[in-house]
C-alpha cells in the first residue's frame, strides 16, 4: 500500500500546483516547526522595476544604466532582470560574459566584468566596498534615501569609485497575507533577506511573521537554516540561485517554480505557478499522505 499512497500523494500535490521531487517530503513536511521564507522573489513577485537612477561625477544616468545592464543581462537575479530591462541598448563585449559569470558565481551579491574595456561592478553597496570601491558621501546618502523609500539600492562603480546608485522596487505577492496565515498555523515563521533598512524591517509587522533576519549575505543563508534546525524540523522556501544551499540544508526545501534552475534542482518540491498559498498545501498533503503510509 505504501507505494500507492505515495503515488496518490504526488498526484494530490500536483493537483495543487506542487511538483514533488523527493518522496521523503511526505515524512518531513508534516513535522515542520520552522518555516524560513526568502524575501525577494518569494514573498515578493520577483518582477522588479528600476525606480530611479542617481549618479555622481556628472555621469549620464543612461550611460550608467547601459553599463550596469550589460552585466546584469548575464545574471538571473530579479534585480538583474530589472536593470537589464531598463538599460538602453546594452553594449556587447565578448570578454564581459566570461568575466562576469565567473565573478558572479563566486560572490552572489552582484556581478563584475568588463564593459567597453572598463571593469564594472554592480551590486549590494557592501559588495562594491569589499572590492575596494569608495562611495562618495553624496551617493552614500542616496543609499540611505533609497532604503528609506522602501527600495533596494544597487551600486554601480568602476575605476575605484562608486559612480551611481540605481533604486529598484519590488511588490509583495497578492496572496501574501492569506499564504502567511496558512503557513503560520502551528509553525514559527522566519523571513530571511539580504536587504536591510525599512523595507526589510517592515516585514516584522506582517501577521504571521515571527522573526526577520535582515542583511543576511547569500553565503550565510544555509548557515542560518542549519542554526534554526536546533529549534526543530525546518522548511526553507526560496527562488534564487543563492537560495540553493539553504534549500539543500533544510529538512524540506521548497522552490518557487519561477525561480532559477539551481533553486528548483536543490528543492524537494517545486511550486509550479509561484502561488505562495501552495506552500501550506504542501504541508497539508504531506500530512495526509504520511498517515496513509503508516
Ligand atoms: P533576498 O534574500 O531578499 O532574496 P538575495 O539574497 O537574492 O535577496 O540578494 C541579496 C542582495 O544582494 C540583494 O538585495 C542585492 O543587494 C544584492 N544582489 C544580488 N545579486 C545581485 C545582482 N545580480 N545585481 C545587483 N544586486 C544583487
Ligand atoms: Mg530571492
């Protein structure tokens, strides 16, 4: 009866838009104590837009955007897609592709590579700082203003200096409130985000959210999941390449189907149409299926 019960569980999950990749999910998902949710692309739609472009050194905003967009076209991050889409006629440089992709794979907080013979870096302001680029005071205060407005500041720099800050906006998924309520029933809900500032802090106010870890660099996401396993069985829900190690580290990894291949490959289940409410459905189906297996 066991293989039949599992087949029925896989089928029931599929009817709710959840593709089961690992059958052990029927054992682990009923016992989930802590649900960790990634912010960008999971709680938010993942369709981001460029809201404003600030530049220093009398650089034309379109020029800055074009350079940034050329590199971001190589990244799958929702921020990257927004910047690439907003960029006027991206430049092409054969060297850029190789350099940028290699660098991106090492550090998930931005991209770096050559555009028009210039070495460009785009990403989290700290990512540029760590790479030795100085941020002029005027742009430093832009970063604060952008965060204050609830947007994500994306720094762009070359030749030792940050030259501009692109404000990228995001919107919460329509079903967020209902989905959080369902997920929070009897479980602790933790939000994990690389962002910081008011947009990240505001997540604490959401009903159902117990804790927010803001300013968590991608490489620390898996470590955070590991630490949370001290509190019980942990499910991680994410969408991005940089969520893949955390999805693998969790007892139950759930990926948004609209996310990157790295994320969906690392997950135990994939939510096909990105409906966040299907996360709670996954737990419900697994609980029912597990009873039948026993
Ligand atoms: P979240 O945890 O909210 O889903 P991520 O972990 O995906 O966010 O990314 C963390 C931060 O890294 C982003 O807020 C952004 O500042 C930066 N970042 C990552 N990839 C890129 C990129 N390709 N271009 C610009 N910024 C990036
Ligand atoms: Mg994400």
